C-alpha cells in the first residue's frame, strides 16, 4: 500500500512538472525592441548647468550728441551696413552756416597774417640795414631806436596774427567736428538690430525740463537714449555657466556642441574661447564658472542673436569602438549589465564600460559586434530567461 501511494505521488509530481514546462514553453513571447551592438564614435562631455544666450562679437548703441532734429533715416532695422555708412543724418543746416562763417574768419585771418608777414619782413630788413649803417657811423642812434621800435611793434602784431590763424583754425576744426556729429555712422560692418528714429523728430533725451536747447548746446550732462544698435554677427559667442568641479577640465580651444530650441534639428559646433578664473555663486546651491564659447559659421543657418542655447564641451573622443545606447545600460551595486536576445530568450550580460555621454557608452568587454541588446526596458516583468519576440530592430 505504501509503495502504491509513493508511485502515485511520483506520477502526480511528474505531471505537475510537465504541465509547468508545457505552459512555459507555450507562453506567449513578450515583444521587445532591440539594437545591434556596433562600432562607432563616442565622446566624453560635460554640460553647462544652465542655458546661455547667443551674443554677437561686439555691439554698439548709437545716439545723438547734438539736440537737433532728424533729417534722414537711410537704413531700416535688420539691414546690413558697412563701416562709415551714415545710418541717420541729423539737421546740419545751422552748423553748416556756422562752419562757413568760421572758414570765412580763417580766410580773413590768413589775409591779415600775409599782410603782417610782409610788413614784418620789410621791418626786419630795414632794422638790419639801419643797424649796419649805425655801426658805420652813418645814422644817429635816435634813428636806430625809431626803426627798432617799429620792428618790435610790427613783430608783436605778426605774433598776434599767427595766434589769430591758430584760433581760427581751431574754430573751423570744432565746427567740422560738430558737423560730423550730425552723421550717425556705423563704426564697423554689421547688422542693425534696433532702430527707432523718425524724420523730423528730436532724438529722445531725459532731463530736458525747463531747458532750451540749440545746436550749440552741450548734452554731456543729459541722459541720452540710443536710437540705433549695430551688432557684428560675423562671429557669435555664448557664455554658459559650468559646475566648478567640471570647470577644471575645460581648456580654450576645446570643441563644443551648441543646441537651441530655436533650431532644434541642428547642432552647432564652437570652440572654448575663455574660461573665467573666478568661481561665482549666481545659482542657488551651485558654484559655477562662466565659459565663453565662439560659435563657428555654418551653411545650415545661423543662430539668432539672443537665442537661448545649451552647451556641451567635448573632453575626449574615441572612434571605431564598440558602442551601445547609454540608456540600455543598467547599473546595480556598482556593476553594469545589459539584456541581450539569444535565440528567443533574454539573457543578462555583465559588461565593462568606457567613456560615455548622454547618447552612447563604449563597451570594453562583455559584448560582441552584432549582438542584439534590448532597448525596451520598460517591458513589464523583464528578467533573464524571459521568452521574447523582436518587434523592432535597429
């Protein structure tokens, strides 16, 4: 009787095991997405702790230095200008009259100087001749004194005439400089990024209450409002804060990837131009170092000045190495592994990784080129031994 019971128990156990094996073997495989391990390039990078803003190489805001009305506006906002182009012309009619008067005064002073110079030359010759005759005893001393006095008087007049020419020339120069101030010129080749000027209007000034302004007025004590801005966008730059720990790895000349929501499908390349030697604490709980990056020109388009961008500095690049997407690598208790598909079964594979970034990780060992690593780690119940069916392969 005992033997029969044991035999029955054994048969039941075998049936249960067989049922489990049968159910497992016929369980519907889980669909997964995979990517093949391949050779490629991977970069070790560091990313700024916050976004930066695209700035031009240089910019200048132009404003009127004379309180006169706007006569001409020769360009529009968004247009390009060359160095020396007159963007805005102020009314110069009164200043031109003043300049003509100053030039006329200088011509008069030049004529007087020429006349005085001739008289002075004649007086000098007369004095020299009279002095020689006095030494020979031909003329008396009172004649010599009279000639000498005349020579000295004319000499003083000659000096005054020369000073008058100098003053007249300075007056002309000042008037010419004042006239030049009516020409609001571009100081370099660039783009007009801002322009607010209307023909017939006075340039905007503050602090004018109770003040009568003329072209001769000085505006040095007034707060002027720029009505034009020109930027040199031949080279664009961006300043981005990096964590102080990462900053020690940054050197001028390092390649940098620039991305922006303004042009989301493009990656712009730049070079580190400057690393601030000062650690600042501008962000809460963060000590950062400002890094300035020059953005290279590209035929694909240009980032607009003022755009918000993110910067990723490339510290190291390795080419033609085994790589997998970084998001397929799982790390637990200091060890890294991935799930690979062998046949129709999921296997856990321990790996050793090299340099990595947000996109790719180098695999030093544990995987071979062409092996299929699953990318759909969000599959419920994922574990080693799970039967799978590949739904999508990259």
